[in-house]
């Protein structure tokens, strides 16, 4: 295959974050100069949307992996199982479906239902995912928008006193795969994985400070009394989720989205349970 020569056109999705990229052909190797422009756009906009070139969503998983690999190490790559059947029940780690479809009565993917609170993928791990890609194969007629919050802008908008207050603090992040809303996480469950991260993190590419905390996953602030921790977290969650920091993506069939987990949170609006929603998810991590 020869690399396609591409002219990348960048169209901002909102004043606060996100851009749509036009002119990419993901069915071929991506030229180095285009890859550099894609990485630059990712650092600048946080969310990239590649609209479908066709009316039916038919991009295969290799093309999604090729796209994802521009931005980091594709999770699950190199374990000899890169190709999995679309309907396979247990795809390898790193590649999965976000889906409410069932086969033989069993869910084919994860995160099947309804509303999800803001979170950052992998925050419960010591090394969280750098980015997440989602490709829309089936979408409901209404609802199910994915919302993104710009945590660099949210940090910048804090008062000087609040910046000083959060600077030295760390949060404990817990993830319960069954929980999509904060109160559904059973903190007493010893089996839940958790990690501790600073509440302010410097982005590994841009160097900019961003808040790192989320309603779904940040259970408490290390070293604070629970009541103080709850009060401060509540204030910070509300701050980050203000409309001025948020873009809500209404999916079009065949959209491929990439988001940066280092400086954005994401959440999902509710959608009708009886309608189908099926997206393919590939994550990327820091190399090495
Ligand atoms: C995810 C996720 C949101 C959505 O895949 O990590 O949070 O809109 N998805 O399905
Ligand atoms: Mn997520």
C-alpha cells in the first residue's frame, strides 16, 4: 500500500474543545507529515472527530488501530491477537465494544446502558490510558451524546487561592465496572481497583496544568476528613462541569472520535434503552 497524500482540514467543533478533521483516508498508511498535523491537532483540541467518508459505517478494526497508533501505543497490540471476529464475545484487552447489543442473550460489550457521570478512562490505574477512540456503528435516534469537559480551561479558571489549595493534593480513584453513576460504586468492595493521582497534572505533551478528578471515579482526597473531602470535591466537580467548559458530541453514524484522557473528562447522556447503541473502542497508552 502506498501512503495517500492528504490535505488535512481542521474545523473546530466548539469554542472550548474539539475539532473535526476532513481529508483523511484511514484505509491507507498515513503520511508522516499528516501524522504530525494530527498530533498537533490532538494537543490543541483534545477531541478529534473523523466523520465517515461513506453513508454506512464500515471502517474495519485495522483502520481504527492505524489511526489510534498515530497518538500512542495501541493497547493490546503485539499480543498476537490483533484480529478478532467482530462478534467475538471476549475481545482482548484494549479493543472492545461499548454496546447494548446481545448475542445469545449475552452482552457483546461493556457500558451498555444510559447515563454515565464524568470520568477519565483508566484513572483507577497507576498508568491511565492516554487516549480513547470510539467508532459509531449503531446510534440511537436520540440521546447518547458523549460530553467532554476541558480540564485545562477549568484549572485556569480557578481562583488563585483554589489553585494553591489543590496543588499539593492527591485523589483516590476507584472504578467499579458496573457503576455509571457516582453513588453506584460500592466502596466496601475489596475487589475494586484503585489508584492515587495528584489533582493537578501537567500534560505530557503540552506541559499545561489540568485538573484531574471526576464525579464517577474520584472517591476522596487523600489526607482530608471525609466531610472536607466531599465538600471540596463537590465544588470542583460542579466547577468542571459548567457548560462553558463542556462540548456535547451528537454522534453521526461512522464518526470516529479520539479524546485525550490527560486533560478532559467525558460523560454520556441517557438514551432510550430499547434502542441499539454500538461503538467500537480502541485505547492508546504512553509508549514504553
Ligand atoms: C468509554 C465511554 C462513553 C459513551 O468508552 O470509555 O465512557 O458515550 N463511553 O459511550
Ligand atoms: Mn469512558
